[in-house]
């Protein structure tokens, strides 16, 4: 058994940090003692489970008005809290009897804890009706009113990448705190189902990122017993018929780590929170060093109808400092593309209607542009949410083989509100074809590793270009009609409304002058420094993707308790 000084740290085989206290004079338990303790814990679970079920039934009937006399004076919240404390005290007492025994864990259940607690299990998750009081051996905390999702309409999550980072830092700080080394740390949430889902999302992400849990393991822990969580919906106004689950989110986070999208060791919290604000540019990295999603620029910077409008000049220096070489516009013209091309950027227009899905031709052209781009690509529509998120998601699905639900989850974690309405079903229908295209792309790309000219490779992919799924609406393969600025200015589209909502909800924050945006800093979760190739020297200009480089670039109330090791 590994021992260190008091308040020391032991790293187990899985690479997780386990905080332990050195116990002097302790002796190994016999098998009989282990059986005795296990029996006690099992009986305690049964008793507490029966009481839990009884209290829940009483509370339910009281709320439904079915029991008015006999139980009307019972404070179910207080009873739940008292039973929780009682179980934690017993668990702590039993745990101290075998602190040095590591091969077995003491399984101990309680009304708020449907899971297990062992001597090395310090982090727990609970859903309670009221806030319990911390004791000498247990610390309770909640983030329900600290990390809150800023909704557009009926959407409520998942929380963004900055909030996940803040939460993980908070947990790590508590686990390493000297004053809490002998305490169990209980993250509890309220009976609000939306807050429950976001709280479970955060602690599940912590399990995946820091504790090495698989998405399935994290999800199973959170749904132990009769627990369930409502799924997340899109930011559209009205009803919703497509949802993403906690498991989708956990898979998205796991794959983001696997592919290098997510690395909290280099995550820049200040920059993420600064630039995601509407007044500071409203931009987010979806894939570090590869894709930026941002709101559509206007001809000049101003505050109009409650939301901030930024000119292309606002973004130019930031893009140059971060090796952005290509701009793709998906909405109708609100600025002169020459302002970007004069600065050395490639500029492409791939218009399709606000709130709609792209044609197969647009998807193909978007992927071709991105696969031939030398540096990072900045994509925008009006709000930079629906159309922008949809096409970036197509790229992720093709080149990283993530499912549609996982991709939507990741894009929304990076940029909340992305992919809206029918765009969700569109991605589901495109999943198989994009995976096939990606398989062909990677297979043929291997043949170019011996120094063959990459231009010949585009011919090998010609047979893949026509792969598509039939039955997708709005796949007319027709070039969009010529457009004018008036069409965009006169009416309020979905993008206008979403952008206005985002600006107004952030209006309490003091706006930072636009010149600050020109300052260079490394943005979220970058795994390596970008390869700056001097974008100022690029002279190619295009407003449609008529001419493209021939080279192809390689891409690399449920009362639940959860104990996290």
C-alpha cells in the first residue's frame, strides 16, 4: 500500500490523483470483518432506501393534494436532509475503520446517494430539495446560481466551454484544499430539472476529462437508480422535435479530447469569455487552429436595434494573428468582400436562406474550400449560429467521424445556440454519406504520402463527390438567385432575432472598445501554436469559389448520489 505524508497525494495506476491521509497504527481487516462491514452497509442501504421511497411518496401525494391531514405537517425536505447527514456520518465512521484497506470498497447507499462511497471516494453528486448544512466531515456546494446558461428561447443548455473549465477548476481546488482533505465533497443541485441536467453535465464532463471515465461509465453513474434527466433542445422559437442527451455531450467531450479540440492545460478562459460577447466580436473557435464561427460583419461598426454590428476591419488583425486565411460568408451581402480580400484573405460566398439547410452542392463546395485552405477558416452567417454551425458540423462529421448528435453537442458547447430547427435532422440524414466521403478521403490521401503531386488526388475523389442521401428537403442543386442588401435589411430574420437576443442579455456587461479586439492572444483550448505563414502576403481574391488551389491538406426528483474516484 502506498503511503505518503499527511495530506499527501498518491497517483494510482489510472493516473488519477487520490488524496489520502496517512493512518498510523492501522491494521489490515480480516475477511470476516470485511463481510461484517459490508453486511452493515447493505442493511443501512435497505433501511435508508425504504425510508427514502416512503418520504418521496408522501411528498408526492402532499404536492398532489392527496394527503392533507396525516402528513401535511411533515417537512420532507428536512427529513431528506437529516437522513442524508445520518448516512454520511455512518459512512464516514465505517470508512475510518478500514482506511488502510484498499482492495475492497464499502458500498453504502442513502436517500440522496444512490451509488457508493468508499474510503477514497470523496466527490459526490446529489439532488436535494433544500440546501443542507455542511458538517465537519462533509462539504456541500452548488453551482445552480453561479454557472447559468444564457438562453435564447426555451433552450437551457448545455453550458459553454468556459463554464465547464470554471467548474473543473473549482472541483480540483476543493479536492486539493488542505481544509477539506478529510471531508467528502458533495455537489448538490435543486429540484429544477433544467438545473439538474446542467449540473449533471458539468460533473459528467469532469469525470470524462479528469477522472478517465468513459462516457458510458459517467452516464451510468449519473442515472443510477430511478434518476433521469431531460435532454437539451435547440435555440429555435416554438416546439422542438430533436434533442441531444447527456451521453451525446459526454461522447462529444471525449472525442474532442481525443482529436485535440479540447485541452484545458492551454485553455485561455479570459479570451474565450471576452470574444464570445456580442460587443467584443461574438466569435468562438470550434476546432482550434482550424474553424472560427462568428456573427456576420456589417459595412460599419455601430449599435443598431439593440445589438452590436462590427465591420470587417474589426476582425482583420485578430484573424491575421491567428493564421486565418479564408473567410466564408453564408448570408446575403452586408459588407463589401473586397475589404477582406484587400487585406490578403480568400473570401467565398455560399448563400442559403436563414434557418434552412444547404444544398448538396453547397456542402460539397464548402468542404472543398476548407480542405484546400492553407490556414484557419472563419465562417459566418447572420448570427453565426444556424447555417454556420451546420456546415462546420458537416466538416467535423466527415473528417472525424463523429455522429450528428455528438457533433451538434460539441458545436453548442463551444458556441451555444448553434444548429437550429431542421438543420439538426439534416445533419442526421447526412451522417452516413459524410462518413463514407471521409473514409474515401483518408484512404486516397494515404497514396499521396510518397511525394506524389496532390493535384492528382482531386481526380481520385471525383467518384465520391456525388455521394448523398435522398429525401433531404431543400436539395435543389440550383445556384442562389442574385441578392441585394435590401432583402437583409428590411425584415427581421431568425439570425437577426438571435443576435439581438444575445446582445441584449449581455448589455449589463460594460462593452470594451473595439480596438481591444485587435490585440493578439491565443484562444480557447489550443493544443499547439498555429503555424503562422504570413497571411498579409496573400494576394488571391475571390468572392465565389470559382478558382481554388489544387493542393489538398491533410487533417489530421431523482435523489442520486454519485461518487467520483
